[in-house]
C-alpha cells in the first residue's frame, strides 16, 4: 500500500531481455504495486554505458530508487527480507507486530 503523504520515488531497472534476475527484480516490484522505468541496455549501447557509469557494474539488473543505487536483484531481495525495501519504495510500513499485540490484548480480555 502506497503512503499518500510520501511522493512516489523514481525507480529505474536496467535490464536485458534474457536475464532471469531482471525478471525476478521486475516481478518483485510489480508484486509490491510500484511503477518503475525499465531501461533495456541490450538494445541501446548508450544506456549500457550510462548504467556502468552510474553503478560501476557491468551486470544486470541494476536498480536505482531515485539516486540510491540498490544494486542487483539479490541486493534488492535482501533489503526486502530485512524490511528496508518498502520505506525506500514509499510504501506504508506493515505493522504486523502492532496488529499481533492488539490481537493478543483482545484475547486476554476473554470472550465478549
């Protein structure tokens, strides 16, 4: 769920057509419901040079959120696993602990 008080970041995914990690990165972003710009570096040599200059890497995908270089798919998946990706994407944090604590408080009160 997007937080309407936070402007949506500009997300760029440098990718190629036959890259399975590119597919995974785009799928993760799509599952989170965020929009991103895909730049196909296999179709544009200048974009490949741009990607290498921005990231200092030659592999795809290379993912940027605004000016922050996330890295590749594994880097983005690790951020997601640690709960650090959603805030970068401007998504409202999931407060599962608060919901769990509230449900435990309600169960301690007994049946209603």
